[in-house]
């Protein structure tokens, strides 16, 4: 039963990751409607830069998340070990909310890496053709 739940969550996460990568690739492809000159190199570069934007956004979110707890009574995510147990026991719902935010950062980072992979794949496939 636990394995099925884990598998279901993993497939959902993978679906979100693929959706991010495909959306960025389709937006890069659709951007040629406004600029013209569709070629493989330009498409690959636009997908690459979309991936870089995802990765930079993930880093910015990690930095921002590390300091957002001040309004909720947490003065930083990097705590002393003796304060960690108090923080976990006292603020479980805050911790769960922050973990969801970190999940988004990981998802954005992996989507950026996926876009870099798609960009490289476009280059390799175009070299074969």
C-alpha cells in the first residue's frame, strides 16, 4: 500500500516535471511566430535560455524561502540543532508549508535541467539530419 502511494506521488511529480519542460519548449517554438526565422540552432538556444530562467528562478526562490519565516516566528531556516526539535514539535504546519515551497524549487531546478537536455537533444538530432 505504501509503495502504491509513493508510486502515485512519483508519477504525479514526473508529470509536472514533463509538463514544465514541454511548456517551455512549446513557448520557445511559438516565439518564432513573432520573430520569424525558425531554425534549429535558434530553437535550441531559446529552449536553453528557458531552462536557465527556470534554474535561476529556483535559486532565487531558495534564497527567498530561507528568510520568509520571520513573519511566522521563525527567524531563519538554518537553526541550531538543539532548537530544531522545538521548531519541529511546535510548528509542524509551518514546516509542511515550507517543505512544499522547497519542493517547488526542486521542481523548477529539474525542469531547467530538463530544458537543457531538450536543447542538447535538438542540437544532436539536427546534426544527424
